[in-house]
């Protein structure tokens, strides 16, 4: 496992972190299986774990808290998120700060996360949705400053809405935010335009989420793939999205190097960008943990292959199903 400096936090975080959404709220999550997978990730050098109260109404946070206790001899970085008060994902431009993150709500859910995690301080507390129009509002800034002074949170971050990487730029200029979490992968390259240069200038850590485009970049989906009704992906991979996503993945398949899987290529593409501090693929099975962790070996993709991958950029805008 290779490690990178995570912005001005000065943490040394594993290049491959652990996204914990899939452990609560997705079908097929078995406790014994994901417990073994989490433990194996620590053995392989993973030290950054990203969860949220919204993942199973605190269940995923509790799972992470148990992991931290089992590995009390290791420095594991805990990142979680405050849900919007209206519990609507993603945020909409007409939502107000009062609807989503009034000061008392920020405090209330930070306290709940502390309890679920069983820790005295949260390394990185993030806003689970965001609107840049809220940047200069005093309420959220005063609330996070208070929680930081009390030692309940070490650093603050923002999880940027899907396909809206610029919807945080003014907020970063406030100096209150030490990390930003954004969708970045072979298809979603837009953060390179404005967000990453600003993060570099302000020394803000970057968490790359959805490295496999919700599964498209694993190469496993087909135009006939279906998901159970209670699985989040059933509402995301509507026909309009599924068909186009599979077609984009199939166009990529011919340039995957011999001996390399599409998921490995997807992770290595992201790791080529020095602005990224860590990647947080979702993992529930041991084999996925071992495969994903192996991508952090310091090896580089060729200049020619990177040039080809850049041509697979797919700019999208939020829709009713993009969530």
C-alpha cells in the first residue's frame, strides 16, 4: 500500500480507502463477510474509512466503530457525514441552509455520529450534500468552529453533489473546509477543470468516490442487468442510464491492457492524478478488498494509455434519477 499526504490535515492516508455505503442499505450485505473484508483491508494497509449516518441510519457508523476497536493498535482515520435535515439526496439549488444544515442539526448529528462510532473525536466530519450558495452563511461556520473547539471534530469536509464539482468552490475559499469528496473516475473527469486546481492551491485533501461509476467500470453490467426493488441501484440504473453506461464501458474495454482488469484500470487512472489523496471504492467481499488494495503498488500507466483514457471523458448533468 502506498500513502499520500491528505492536504493540510497532514495525514498520511492509504491511496485506497474504504467506502462503507455498501455495508448498510444495499442488498447482499452479510455481516460475517463484510467484517472479514474490513479486517483484511486493515491488514493490507488501508487506514481511511468513509461512512455516513445516512448509511443505514447509523448502522455503517457502528460497524466502523467496531472495526476501530478491533484494531486499536492501528491509526485508522474515521470520516463520516451529517445528513441534510430534510433527508433529501441530492441537494437542490432551491434548498435553503435552514432546510438542510441549521446549526442545531449539525451539532445533533455530530453527537449521534460520535455515539455510533464510539469515539471521542471524529477525524473528518462532512456535509453529505451541499450548495455553494451557503458558503458565506455564518450559521454553519459558527457551528463547526464550536464543535472543533470542543474537540469533537478534527477537520471538516464537503461531499459534492453528483456531477456538480464546481458547487463548492466558494465554500473552499472560506478556509473552513479541509477536504472535499467528489465523484472522479475515467468517465467523470470534470473535477480536473476547476475543483482540483483550487484544492491544490488551498491545500485541501481530495477523496475520490464512485471510482467504478456505481459498477459500470467493473465491466460486469449488461443492458439486461436488474437490481432488487429495495436496492438503491434499481432507481439509479433506469433504462436511460443503464444502456448508455454499458455502451460507454464497452467502448473502453478494447484498451484495457492484457492481464489487467477493468476495475484495476479504473483505480490506476485515478491514482495517476496527484491531486487525489485517497479513493474510496465500496467493498463487501474479501476478493474485492484484495483486488482493490493491490492497485496501490506505485506502478504507473503509460503516457499513451492515459491519453486514450482521457478521451473517454463523459460529461453529464444532474437528472431526476442521478441522485
